[in-house]
């Protein structure tokens, strides 16, 4: 269970009843969130779900338990409200008295100071009170989706309905209450509630970005930045986990790699296939792949290095050569030397502007790429490796080492290297414009409010999430953002 859902589950597992308001623009996922939360709570607490739909049957495709909680789908086992013994009806009786006395225009007759214009109590309210009565000791939770729809159906003010439930069911009977707002906000209703979350969906740099923000959650610690990215993939509400690189501190088993596809080079993780037109995580021999850092941030750098390091590790596990000439090569070498048996490290080389002797390092003079990377030197370092190789360069490292006019020499070197492998170029906007037309494939990395999204030029885009694979290595998943 995601940490965000753990927070909300703990919120409703407190000793006293709690109310939560869910607000957001149309299509932001308010209903999906309420049912996703219900699926977490339903394991231990009874749920009563009242929706404004004609039928809740379509929801069964994503939430198969809906018939067990839906007011419309489950068989009613109602009792008359006069038989209620445990649940408080203090506010409900005030409401009934106002109705009976036909004194709906007197704003002072109810603590909420609101107008009420019906002549009898709605059956849905009676059903909700009976539900709380039957489950009084089990932490019952009511979901109103939406409260405006219920209010409009019976010509009530939504804040009045909320006030009645908050007083009787939440504060005095210990029930939980989840209220979906169709409007962007209701300040008075939000003020009386114990928790408020807002959902948003917007297009940023052609990426669909969904955010959940915790505005209030009484009794809970939500941290200094209570904002979460999410997707509605497959009709479910799924939070994106934060990017977190914790590489192992000891040697771990290498992955089993059985890649024998001729003239194809694997990109290190089958997840990359989600970005490929054919769904396969392979690149044709001799191709150039660009990792485009569309935004510059620590998280973008972390994401690029994660994919690069996983590619290198998988390559050398297969006995093929990997040459890393990038700004993150020092950190990559440190991680590999900590986690990898020496026999595999013979397939890995990097480059530095240094005089020190090291079996993993090509010493660079920094005058020209042609003189620093002669093919005989590269072949010498990779003489124990089988092909195809993976050659990685980053434009910031090359700019620092050779100056800003390195592109011509880089392209000349690439023409020599591509017969024996693929080339990955990590670049920012400036050099991306100069190199993009040479690329077979480009992965665009963008950091939007702390979440890293990837796109390969198509309509689909994915959030990058770190995982720990079966060997203990920090790898990644790509989850589509919809």
C-alpha cells in the first residue's frame, strides 16, 4: 500500500470519527479516489457508498466489491429510525422539527443557519443512520458521492446535510464520513470537516499531470510538502512513488541475461519497451539513442543515471562491453565496484581527464576526442567483451573536457563505434537541438513538481518510479499517466 493511502487509512482508524472532503475539477478522479480509499478501508471497516449515479454496476469492472458497499446495489435491511438506540439523532431531530413546524425560512432554527425546503426526511438519510447503528462498534465509514447531487435531488443545502452528519454520526457516534464535492470548494463545509484534499489535472509541457494535495488532515502528520502525483490507469487511483535511489552497499547477484537477438541491442530493462512503437526494449545495432534532459534538476539527473546504470549493469552481466563517458561516470563506477564481482567489471570502462592508472579508466588529454579515443585503445579495453557494446556520452562532460565545439568530433567517433554497438547521448536542450536529427530514438525526461515523466515522442507518457528488483538492485518501473 502506498504511503499516501497509509496516511488516509490511519486517519480513519483513529479513536474518534473523522470526516474527509474530496474536491477537484471534473475528471480529476474524485470518485475513483473515494473508491480506492474504500478498498483499503473495507478490509477492516464496513463501508456505505451512496452515489448520484443511476446505477453503480459499471464500477464493478474496477472495484469488484462495490456491490457489498453500494446503497443502490446491496439489499436493504433497514429499520425505522425510531428504533435507533446507539447512534445520535440530535441534529436529525432538530431538522425534523423544522420540517414539521414548516419554519424553513428561519435561519436561526438550525445551528448551520441554512434553508431547508422539503416536507419529509429523505430515505437515503434513514438508510445511513441505520447503517451506522448496525456497525456502531466497527468504525463504519459513509461515502457521499456527491453531496451536491443528494442535496439537489431533495432541494437541500449541501452544507446542511454535512452539518447533520458531522454532528450526529462523526462527532457523537464515531463514524467516518467521506464527502465528494462536485464544486471546486465550499469554504463553510470545508471549515467544519476534519480533512480536506484537492485533486487537479492539467497539461504541463504537453504532459498530463495529476496532483493530490492534502490541505487539512487533523491529527495526522503529513510532512512539509503533502502533494502526490497519481494516475487513473485502468480505472484505478494509483499514486506514483517518489524517486529514491538507494543502491546496495554490498555485492549482489548479477541478473541472468539471455539476449541472443542478432543485430539488436537490449536497453537494460523491459520497461523501456513501453516507450517503443513495437513494445520491444531493443534498439537496432548502430543506432543513436538520446536521453534528453528536458528540465534541469537533481531529480532529472537522478532519473537519467538510474536508467543509464541499469543499462550498464545488464550489459556487463551479459558479458558485453559498456563504455561510460558521462558526467555521472564516477558515481556509476563507485556503485559498480561496490555491488559487482570483479569478473564483470572487466567489461566496463570509463574515461577521465587524469594521469592515474586504472584498469577501468581511459586517460584523457582533453585536446581532441579523436586522439583520446582511438579505436585501438577502445578495442584494447574491451578485448574480453563480446559485442554488441554500449557507448555512453554526455554533452556536459564533453563540453567541460573539450569545449563547446566538440560535436563534429563526437559524430566522427560515433561513425566508427556504431558498427560494434549502440550509442547513448545524454544531453540538455542546447546540444539536443544540434543532435536530435541523428537519433533513432529520444527519451525525454521532464521534472514536474518532483515527479519525473518520460516520453519518446508519442502521445503516451510515463512516470518513472524506483523499485528494488529480485537481485537487490535499485531499478525502475514506468507507469502510464492517464
